């Protein structure tokens, strides 16, 4: 596996300390020290492969750690906080990711034998051990950065191979469930999409449960199992992350940002913001902006 890993490191060596597009659909890379406020975000469904260094991802009260010996799968949109670390030898953090497309997964699954699926599991994110076959598939995909004319013809095949290799592994049920409409994971994902669209509006639990085609009690249970958050906690994190973006990137004042994301009380907003990010909004914003300028 070391040869493939070293090749991938060389291919991704020009990545920057932010999401860097590769020219290959749904594939991006990142390198180095990433600004803290970029690591606390709503992450799209993805397969993430660390090439150098390590990363921790925290969703709710659950934290997962992974490095070049493992890969990470997130099958639904999740508000999470990340921490990246350089390699022990000092080389910078380096990673590549493939954003998941449920339509491509469903098309792939239609060509595969039926499977038992998730077997009652619900979690929307986890880590598994890397395999030589999966690493080789990633290497074939990233080599296309050197042959961009080949991307339209070959990238879909290599992407399918990566998905197939993950489907064969211990997290394959997760990809299978998100692309199968009647599973609990897929139904919770429908409610998540509603939450993402309407996060600033008052939350009606009954409407979300209806979106997921579940009873209210079953919806609460499955939502927490998938996201490690209650629906209310999920909505709150969406609001606070969006407010932080408005404060830092758009220059909003605290009161305006609070109202924009659905808070009626700026005082409550400031209290919950400080609980989430460690400082009141104005101090946190000033610290981030100073760091960006420095």
C-alpha cells in the first residue's frame, strides 16, 4: 500500500489549505493548517481519505480519529467540528475527498446482487481500515489530474470502483442504505434536507417526522442514531454555523446575524454561540478575522 500512498501524496502535493478542486467531478483535496472556522461546518456526504497526518471529527458527543491507515465515510449532511494534525515527522496534513452522489450509488447498486443492507444500523458516519484495492482505485482516479482530457471518459468508471470497494467493506451498508429509499437512514436524510432548507424557521417535529415517514418517537430515535444529535440540536448547530459565516465573511452585526438565522432574542443567540464556540460572537469574529489577516 505504501507505493500507492506515496503516489497519491505526490499527486495531491499542490493542494492548498482550503478545499482545492481537482478538475475531477466531486473530488477535492486539502493540505496544511486549515482555518478553524472552516473545520467547524456542515459537511456534505463524502468518502474522505487522509494521505498524510491525521484528523478528528466530532459530531455531537462522538469523536472519530483517522489517519492514512483508515478512511472516513459520512453518508448524510452533518454539522461537525474537525481538527487536523501534521504527520509525526512534520509533513503537513494532506487529504482527498469524494462527495457522494446518491444517484450514482443507486445506479451502481442496480448492477450488483441484492444485499441484506444495513441490518438495523443507523449511524451516518464512521471510520474503517484502508485496503490496497481501495487505495489503488484512488490512485487511478487522481492520475487523471495529469490527463484532464481523459476525465470525461474514465473518471465515472474509477469513481464507481471506489464506491464498489467501499460497498464491499464494513461501511458498505451505509452507502447502500442512503441510496435505498425505504431504509431508516434514507428517510432520516429526507428530514435532514428539509432542516437544511428551513433551518431559520420554527421547527415542527411532526412535519419532520412526516417527511421521514415515521412516527414521532421512531423519528427521534432514528435521527439521533444517524446524526448523534437530536433534531433540535441539529437545527441549532445549523443556525450557529451559518451565523458565524455571516459574521466573518459577510460582516453582519450580531443582532442582524441572530435574526437572519432564526433567533428572536440576540441575547439567547449570544449565549448559545458562546457555548458552541467558546467566546461571544463579537470576540470570536474578531479573533478569526485577525487570524485571517495575520
